[in-house]
C-alpha cells in the first residue's frame, strides 16, 4: 500500500462536471416539455372512425402522463444536481481541513 496516492480520494471537480451534465439535461428536457405543450390535438384529428373517440381518449391520457413525467424528471434532476453540489462542497471542505491539519494548505 505504498505510494503517494494509494488511498481513496474523491475529486470534487468530477462531481461538479457531472452536475453540469445533469443541469444541461434538465435544460434539454425543459425544451422538450415546452415543445410538447405547444402540440394541441382535438378529437377531430383522429377522424370519424367508429373507435376515434377511444383513440383520442387514449392519446389524451398518454399526453397528460408524459407532461407529468417530464415535470417529475426535471424535479428529480434538480435534486440530483443539488446533491452533487453539496457532496462536492463537503469533499472539498474535508480536503481543505486535512491539508490544514497537516500544516499544508493550497
């Protein structure tokens, strides 16, 4: 177990990079959410076939569920990004305290 870096060390900058990826994904999902919100279909869009109303009802149910799913996903990603921020900060503070404890510093 010799060597200068044989122990485990967390890299806060890696967590920050991952948080940026999640934030970017959240922004992309917001764009998708906005695009889907602008799509408005009426029951006439499904024609006048005998089962057209059932198709429209199924479409509405699916579309409403997707809107809710995207909102939930954005919330989950916001929590994940915040968790990564807090974790990175905690690791950085721990590294700083250890360095100070050994008389070093940055």
